[in-house]
C-alpha cells in the first residue's frame, strides 16, 4: 500500500504542477488553485507512503517514537 501511495502521490504532485502552470499561463485562478491543491495532496500522500515504508523497515523504532510522542502529549495538560 505504501508503494501505491508514493506512486500516486508523485503523479498527483506532477499533475498539480502542470495544472498550476497552465492556470498561470491562461490567467485562470481556479485551475491554478486546483493545481496547488493537487500538489499539496500529492506531497502529503507521498509523505504517508514514506512513513509507512519507515515503519515497515524499522518497526521497533516507530513504536518508541510513537510512545515518546504519546508521553509528551500526555504530559501536556492543556486546560
């Protein structure tokens, strides 16, 4: 699944770059905005794929990092 996320994320990011450029050239702000949105979504999807790969390759490290984040969030007492 992570490989799929990385491939689709990269493709969506590239499509968004083209879409943003076309919108900029034609002066269509809507197309330009959709291109920027697709870029952000593609980059996020790619990052999730990379995270999943890291967890798969180093599960013990991921557990320790998750526990540390949980501990820190638990110590923050926001009133």
